[in-house]
C-alpha cells in the first residue's frame, strides 16, 4: 500500500488483513546477493511442484545492487491451488541465511505466531542465544517461535562444498518446515541432486549427499528462554552523523522499509542528495588491503584503479596528524614540491569489496619475499574497528590545494585529488568505475553528468544511495539518468541549456555593469577558465557579484542573481555503456558528435550489455560468446572510434587504464579541454568476460599488448596546428592474440563447444 | 462525415444542414499546385483582416503531390467574428483559376443559389459559353449563377507579369465578390502592392498596378442563356480500360470525391493495387520531347534519366509494327544482337512533366544546327492526341526477352527493360526517381521495398495512385512505408521474414520429396538464382510444384503450397532520403548494415530534408544555406559511406547518374549481387538546391568533376579475392569547386548575405 499523504489519493488498508488459509506453508528466506539462496528456493519449488502432488508459488525480492545486497524469497506450498497476492505477511517459516541480517533488518516482523525460525549461525547451539540481538530475542519469545540453528558455513567447509551453503540450508528447510514428511523430503532432495549432478560423476553426487546428511546432523533446535537476556542492541541503519534526510528517508530504505515511507518524505522534484553511499557500510570484503610503509613508492596506482574509491591517499603537514589514532600510518611524502610533509594511504575497510585490484597493480614488491607487496590482503573483521577510526580521521585531514601545489596531469599527483564518486554498488573489481572516479577527481566540482541506463545508472543512481558525492564546499557532479536510448541527446540538452543560460547571464552582466562596476563586469566576462585556477578565480568573482545583488529588485537583477553561477565553466559528461553507445543510443550519439558542441562522451566498453546479463552488442568482438551470440559473434567489433573520427571535428581516444594509466589521464584531460565533442572509448573488464576480476587490469594490459585494443588519441586541434591528428599510443602487438583471449571464458567457451569454429574465428580476428 | 458501412459506427448527417448566416462572404477558389492561388488568398485575408474592420477566415485543401495538383481555398469574410467549421458547403463566390478543372472536378457543387462564378478562361467572352462542358452549364443555369470570365494568362502576359496570374485573379475577386465596395477594394489591393513591392522600386509597383487596372478592364460578365446548349461532356476521370478497383475507388479520389467513399470501398488490409498512376493523366507538361530519327544514336540516356519513366524505347520485329498509328516512328535497331529489328522511342505525352532532363542529356546533336538534338521540346497540346495513340500502341508492343537477347549490364541495353515505377508525382525533373526506375528495370519483378517517409514515400505511395507498377505477368515490386525513423529495421524485418520462410519452405520440399519427386525437389533446392535466367527457371519449377500440390490436404502440403513462391529469390530494397539515412533513421541503418543480412539500401541524397521544405541534415554540405542553417551549414557533410565501409562487410557505393550512368549501373548491379548488406549513396539533385532542374544531370557531372562528389565502389568480395576493396571511379578534380557550387542558389545565397563567411567556408570546403 502507498501512503499518499500529499494528494491523499491512496486508500487506507489494514496491514493485518489476511485471508490466507492456514494449511498453506508460507516460507520467507533472507539471503545475500550471490549466496545461492534464490537459486536453491527456485529448485525447491521445482521439486515440490513437479515431484509431489502439492502446489507451489514463489516471489523474489531483491534490488539492483551488483553484489552484497539482500534477497528475500517468498515461497508458498499447499495441497490446493494457490491464489494469493505476492508477498508473505504471516510466515510460518522464516530462514535467515546470514547472521548479520539480525542486526540490520527486521527479519521477524512477518513471522506468524508459532512459526519456525531457521538461523544460519557461526555460533554453536550453546552460545547462539546470547549473540542474538535483544529485540530479536524479544520477538522470538513473544511470537513463540521454534528456533533452529545450523552453522552452514562450517558444514559446507567440512563436506567439501566450499563457500556454498545453499544445499545445506535447503536441506534444513525441507527437514523442519513440514511441507513434506521429513523422510520423503530428504529423499526428494537427494533425487534432485542425482538429477542435477548425475552426469558430473558419482563423486560429486556423493559429496552433495554427504552435505545433506551432515546438515541434518548439525541442525539443532534451541530451547527458547522465557525472557530476553541479550545485551546486543541493533545499531541504527546509518550513523548518527548522517544528515537529516539520510536519517529520515535513506535509512528507512537501507533498512528495507522504504515501502513504508509516506509520499511526503520523497523529494517533490525527484532531486536526491548525493554522497549517500558513505552511510551504507556494507562490509562485504572478507579481506581488505593493508599498507606496508617500508615498501610503498607512493605511485598512486592502487588509488587510481580502485573501483570503489576505497583506497585513498593524502599529503598533509605533520601538524595535521595530531590526535591521530594509534595505528594511523604515515611516511615522508616523496614529492619535491611537498617536501617535509607526510603521506598516508588509507582504506575504508567497511566499504572495500575485497576485489584485490589494488594489490594486483601495486608495483612495489618485497625483494626478500616476492609474495609481499606494499599492500596485501588481510581478513577484514579484525581490522574493522581500527580501520573505521583511521578512516574517519583520514577524512578530516585537509584536502590538497588544487591550485598552488602540483600539476594534476599525471597519476602520481592525481591520486591526491578527492574523488567525488565513491563506494558504488558496482561488482567487486568493476572495470567501469575507475574511469568515472578519475573524471570526478579532475572535474567533479563543475561537472554535470548525463548517464545512460546500464550498470553505470544502476550503481550510479539507484535508490537508496548514490556514489556521486560532494566535496567539503558542497560541490560535486550533478547527475541524472533519462533513458537507455536518449542519453546523448539528454546530455546535449544539458549543454545547450548551459550555453543558452551563459549567453543570457553574460548579456545581463553587460547590461547591469552600471551596478556591478566595470571592473568586475569586465573580469567576469573575459575570465579565462581553461585552468582550475581560472575557474576558482571566477567563482570568487561570482561571490562578489552576488554580494552586489543582495538587494536585487528589478527582473534583470533577479535573473542575474539566479543565473550567476552560469558564469562559471561547466563540464558536461555523457556516460554510458557500449550497448548504449554502439547500439541503441548510437543514432543520438552520432547526432551529438556531429553537432560540434562541447560535450565529453565516456563509453564504458564492456563489449556486452552487462547490466542485463551479457547480451551481445555491436561492440562484442568476433568470436566472443555472449547472449544472442552463443556460437561466437560472427562479425567484427564495430569501429566506433573510426566512425567518429570520420567527422574530423571530434576528439576521439581509445583507452585502457590497465594498459596505460598515463595515456588514460592524458586522454581524459585532452577530451575535456577540447572545445567540441569528445569521445573516449574505455576498455572496461567485466564479470561477463568470465575470469577473476582481480586480473582485470592485467587483462587490459594483455588486450593492448596483443594488438586487440590499441590505444590512440585523435585531436582535431593537432591538425589545426599542422600536426597529424592521430597518435597511436600503443606499440605493435608483442604477444599473440590467444595470450589475451584465452584467459577469458567468453573466448574460451567456443574452443570447447566448437573448436573448429573457434580456430577459424581466431584466424579471422 | 465518414460513411462507415462496415462497422456502422458513423453517424448519419444531413449534408445540406447549414447554420451559417447569410451576411458572411463564403468564397471558394480552385487553383493549381504552383499557380499562386493559395498565396494570393492568404494575402487577401491579410488585407481584409488587417486593413478593414472585417473578420476573415481561411482553410486550404491540397494533397501532397509535388506539382500539378489541385488546391482549394475556402475563405470567409464578415462583419462579425466568424465561428464556423472548416470547409464551405454553400459558397456565394466560386473562382476557378484553371479552365481544365471544369472537365475534371465538380467545381460548382458547393455554389449557392445566386452565387458569383469567376472563371479564368483562355476563350473570349463570346466563345466561352460554348466551351463550358454541358453539365457545368446546367449547374450555372439551375443555380442562377452570375458568370464572370477573364483571360488572366493573356492579361499577365500583356502587362509583363509572365505566367503569374495570381494578382489578376485576386483583383477580380475583390472587384466582384462584394466583400468591400469595389473602389475601396481596389485601393486596398494597390496599397498592399505598394507595401510588398515598394522596396523593389517604382517600376515593379507600376507594373503590378497596371495588371490590376488591366484585370478590371478585361473582366467580363457573361449573360447566361436560359438553356444549356453545349456539346462538350465531362470525360470520365479514368479511361474505361482501367480495372474495376480503379474505376470504383481510385477514380473517385482522383476526381476529388474520395471523402464520399464508403468504408467498405477501401481494402480491409490496406493493400492497394499498384500501377495506378497510369490512369491519372495529368497533362502538366507544356512542352514534351519529340524524337528525331535522323539523329538518334539509341544510347538510351534519355530513357535512363527520365524521372517519370515517360520516355521509353523498345526493339521489336518489324511484323509487330503492323497496324501502327500513322505517325509512329521507328528506325533500324543498332544492336549486333538485334539485327534486322526496329527501334522505337516513345513519349507518354500526357504523363511527361516537361522537365527537359532527357533533352539535356541527349548527346546526339545536329551538326548543321547545334540547337537541334535527337529529341527536342515542343508544345504538348498539338501533340496530345497523336501522342496518346502512339503510346497505347507502344505499350502493346512486346517487351524484350530478358534472358536470350542481351546482357542488361549497361545503359544502352537496359533502356529496353520495362520500368516498374512510372509517372510518379515527383517534382518535374526530380533527381531521386531515375535511380528508383533503374532499380525496377533490373530487379522489379522480384523486389520488395521498404520506403522511409520522405519525398519518395509521398510520390511513391500516397493516395490515390502509386507509380510502383507491374509487368504483364502481374509481377512487380511489393512496396510499403512504415515510418521515417524505422525504415532500415522495417526492411530488415522483410529480409528476416523471407529468410525464415525460405528455410521453412525448403524444409518442406525436402520432407515432401516423396510426393514432389526427387528430381523436382533437388532442382528446387539446388537452384542457382544468381542470374535472371536462374530466377525464371526456378519460377517455372515452382509452377510445376504447385501443380503437384493442387490437392494439398495435409498441413505440410498446404503450407508448402502457400509458401512455394518463397523458393524464388527476392531482392530487398530499403529506400529513403538523407534525412532518414544520415539523421533520424541512422541508428537503425547502422544496425542493419552491421547485421550482415542481404539487403540493399538506396539513399536518395538530396542533402536536405526535401519533403518538408529543405531543412539541413547531416548530409548537408559545408556552407550550404538550408532551413536551420540560414548562415550556411558550419560543418562538413557526414561521411556515411566511410562509416559503412569501416565494417569491412558492407558493399558501399557512391554514385551520381549524371556524372556516370555506367558507374551507376555497375554499382546497383554489384550491390544487388552482394550477399550481404549494401549501401548506395545516390546524389540526387532537388528543387531545394535552387536552380533549374533541367540542369540537374549537368550539375551532377560538375559535382563529380569538381571533386565535390567522388564516385566509388567498395566491395568486400574484392578483398576476399585478394584485390583492393575500394575503387575510386572518378578522376581527380579537374574544375574548381566554385564552378559546381555557385551554380546553385543554396551555395550562392551566402555569397550575397555574408560574403566573408562564404569565402571562408569555400576555403574550408
Ligand atoms: C530501450 C531500452 N531497451 C532495453 C533496456 C534494458 N536495459 C537496461 S540496461 C541495458 C544494458 C546496458 O548495456 P550497456 O549499454 O552495454 O551498459 P553496461 O550495462 O554494459 O554498462 C538494457 C538492455 C532499456 N532500459 N531500455
Ligand atoms: C519522426 C519523424 N519526424 C519528422 C517527420 C516529418 N517528415 C516527413 S518526411 C521528412 C523529410 C524527409 O527527408 P529525407 O529523408 O531527406 O528525404 P527526402 O524528402 O529528401 O527525399 C520529415 C522531416 C516524420 N514523418 N517523422
Ligand atoms: S580490494 Fe578492491 S575495493 Fe578494496 S581497496 Fe582494493 S581495489 Fe578497492
Ligand atoms: S600501488 Fe603500491 S606502491 Fe603504489 S601507492 Fe599503492 S601501495 Fe604504494
Ligand atoms: S521532359 Fe522530363 S518528364 Fe518529359 S520525357 Fe523528358 S525527362 Fe521525362
Ligand atoms: S539520348 Fe538522344 S541519342 Fe540517346 S536514345 Fe535518347 S534521343 Fe536517342
């Protein structure tokens, strides 16, 4: 039910109203994004629906976070056909597959009186009760729940199932839910295992059987005390330091209660505050990097590649370090210009996804022990508390002065710039986000972003939180997503609007120069904003201008006051994936590139439609297996860069951060500086490519070294200067194409399913 | 009112119902597409609405024919505000600006009793009555009309107004309609002339004044006899030979009575018969070409360029000429292979638009008299009757055998092929249609066409008639128009459907080979249809197949019978303008080109959105003045060909028939033969370019000679054969760009409005 307290058009309803008959088994399962809960539940439905006389129904609730998000499965079983609305409100079975959820979500709110509660717990039957937060204890007692626990992770490990707890939890469900008599239930599970794994051999089947048996052996009913005794309280969903809106609205959504928010709580114009991912500590990294000051050369590569902007560095005066937590590490800064200052590298351990990319790119290796680098992965839990304190202290250290210290044109220096895109919900190790972070480091405080639908719109702007953030002055990218297909036009509209408004505001400055004063008017109108210093100076002039207009009374004065910020340069970014740029939004992209307008297009090229599960796009390379290209894409990747270059008036670059972070930097800086349309095609590794994302940056390097992904920049300005407009930034292929391609499952798949064709396509490529 | 006699949902209405007050002047004006009637009426509204206390209203009815179509203006004037529905049903003033309309339309059906009837007549006051068709006479008498005539053409000529009769007819309207007292009316017209032409100098104003005065002097009231005496009858709108549907439906629309057709008269599935322009003799060419057998070299160039497929040639045995009309000219055929046969070149004088393109391209000049060529323009009227007879005889002569006579790979031979696109309503001298005609000569009987919205969809398929036609066997292109933006996808859908159906029908042939017989089945399945002979042979096999299936009973047999025609090769053509291909449909076009499917894309590149009046597209060249590019297009023409070539798998050609008709032939043949997507970009001169269309083909030549429009062909097959895939077919520029550009007003305009910028842009170009 919607609670429309604004237009009052919603109907009242009784949340307790329920006409479901009691002989239906209503089961709710709380799982984590990729822990297999949803899959196991679908399998249960299949077993019961197909192999028994019972009827089954299932609904699955999950958001679009790429990893580490909660899933809730709502399953119904019964001996009569099920005619029911979607979600369960009175469950007679609740399973919580992740113990931490007890602290985060109200997992028992929908448990019916006398229901069965199955809990996956790292704590044994004897200690578990005390580890359950007190409010949950109270609910268990009040609702007369039957409590069962199992340490599924331990069982999985012991029976050789690795981290996969799904079969174990499914077994427990069958054992205690009463859908089927226990014996029959177990027989059915084993039958299903035989069906699924039979062709993989007897050993696999036996391993799974063992897991089932062991699950039953380790499942314990806990006798519930009469009174809640626990000392653990549920922490608030967001820290007390979070701003009001986050407390009032975002927190509710984070806690899973967004549906309860009244309409009035939502911003009327759809504008949401940015920088909200920082309040959603997900703690999904099992291991996080730990810094070794004896080895670090301060190159900044780890900072640059982190997909989640979780590892950061600052250089500060020693004095700023006063009051630092005990374990807060620093070392002398290795910059001529910053001599005598201190360098520190910190990790937001609660936001780190444990993807390992940073460690992989770290070039500083211990000669004594080549396994040890200047950063190394260590288990997160023991580091959490100390990490949190260090991070908080780190955040409060001053940011680098952007004008008077360094030139931010290389990786080493740019690591010190604050990213305004952080802690996104992208997949751990995502290849897209490092480019976005970098853009925000460089231009974030005057950027405006049009984002195509795709992964980047999901991790970029899906409720409850957004990674697009702000600096201390409250400046940061303005961001919006319109559609998949119209993003280029959407961004062009932003540019046209800004241009129109600047023309008008400049006209006003000129018209009102009597009041403003000639000096200020002239300097406002002639400002050179090609550098950061120029922009900052202009911002100061705008402040002065606004001061003069405090008593604005005439329409012209009021217009000038309201538009004054348009005197400051804005950087327009049009961002999207290859599905957008090569396929569905290409007509518009082409039109925008032809328009001659000053926009910067960043194509995050994963070579497939990643967000919807890896469908083939025109960017998919020859021979790669993708959805709709199951036997390998039969034709070549479209040469988007060449098409754009054919205009002669478009800045075009092809980049791959893992192949050359310095070329990436150059291209992004040049694209932004070019007074016309720019197109940057950025190689982005992706889980759809089928290999461990920790190798993402290494694969990028191989892609370039094998000639698969040449790096280049095409700058129309160079032609105007009498130079060749096209610079090839990578060398002739020095490794065979296979060395790149066959590391990735998308290419390898065909060698298995159709080796003949694979060979032919490799030769064509 | 709609007469819905199918679902009976329309309401009955009384056509005579009328609540208009009698003190409103209700005037109807019948004019011809470009004779200035609509403009003059808009001007009258302005005069009366702005300069007098009266109120005015105007509605204008015209179709989308490019030239030679009827316009009807409905004007109301009165001393009270006018609240009225659109069209006039009881006019108290009717003006007919074209005498021929008396024969064609029911111009007086809406005249009220006692109304005034103004007629522009080439006949003087004494003879005019007898020239009026009898039914019109009867209406004049019955309705007590006051009849006025004027020979506006003569007055225009005499007063130096050339062919422009609009001011003269407007004067007559003001003089006799009674909207204003005559003196005041004349004063107002002169005032308006002063305002409009004042700045062009006293002489122009005086000339217009003279026309006004002369109009009044030559306006005669005719005293109407008591009885109709005329001998002239109104001919039927279409000849009696026309097929039933044309008689029953098309003819009504041609006569302007389409609104009266009951719903049941229209095809339920929207399929209309093709080849219907032949029944709509428009007679709009004032002059038509006349053939001189002493000079003709039978090159066929005139046949190839005619935008309306009006001038045609055949080669026949002498015996076939028996019974030819007296003036039917022939000469010995100049083909080695057709020795002893007769060549004839004929013009459909009633369909010729008088554009002169044919004469311009004719290379055969009389040495004695260089003004005289093998074809020359002569007034149409005296040639009409004889021409009609010759044409009818010509049509009945046998068509050339497409298999056993000649190879139709050059212009000279291909002129003998029957076009299946004829007498279109395109502008006289259109640069688009010759390409379409040629395609239909070559592949028309197995072509299927997806047409983008644009000029080509308007002259191609707007009711009442369509130029897409059929050969004697009833075979011709199947044609449809979906939208402006989705045409490439629309055509791809046709291809996919055909491919799917062929796969299925081939499967059926194989499955049913028992019934069909192995021989027939094998030959059906292995047929080589790369040549016309192959296609014809396959058609014969399909006939044999259908014979075997007369008693089809099983579902498979029935399917095979219904799909048997899909065993014959189909040629898919995707046709549209540059606005479609470069701009609004480009996203889809790109996708289709990337699809690898066997479709042929023909881009009729007029370098502007022609159909909507000449807006700038991405095909518009640098410096050209167009709508939305009033100060000259600031950037270069998009290189669509290059973009398509970047795939490496698309056949791409850039052609210009006027520059090289043989290269045009080659490209079209190769494109069709290529088993993959083909893109042909065809330079199409257009009235939007601002020069006399008679020079269209000459301008095409200059475009190529100046290097503005290079001719090339890119064939992926050549690469497979180890050759270079790209052939440049035109030579290095041999004339300066200005020699081409400044013949066209679109380029010249800027030299007048902004010579500095023009110079700069020319240098850039
Ligand atoms: C018109 C339209 N079609 C389909 C979708 C569904 N959709 C959303 S995101 C997406 C894939 C985006 O792929 P890509 O542009 O390559 O970006 P990526 O996810 O790889 O970053 C699709 C197909 C949509 N939103 N709109
Ligand atoms: C989506 C859409 N936008 C606009 C129109 C209006 N429209 C009809 S034809 C046309 C111009 C076609 O130009 P072009 O493709 O160059 O063909 P040409 O008329 O020059 O042959 C336009 C804008 C339309 N039909 N559909
Ligand atoms: S492990 Fe991944 S998410 Fe964590 S700091 Fe390193 S790069 Fe960032
Ligand atoms: S990549 Fe390694 S050496 Fe470089 S800054 Fe990071 S930790 Fe230090
Ligand atoms: S004048 Fe024009 S329409 Fe007439 S025959 Fe010649 S080319 Fe065709
Ligand atoms: S172009 Fe001239 S010479 Fe050639 S066929 Fe036509 S009339 Fe004859």
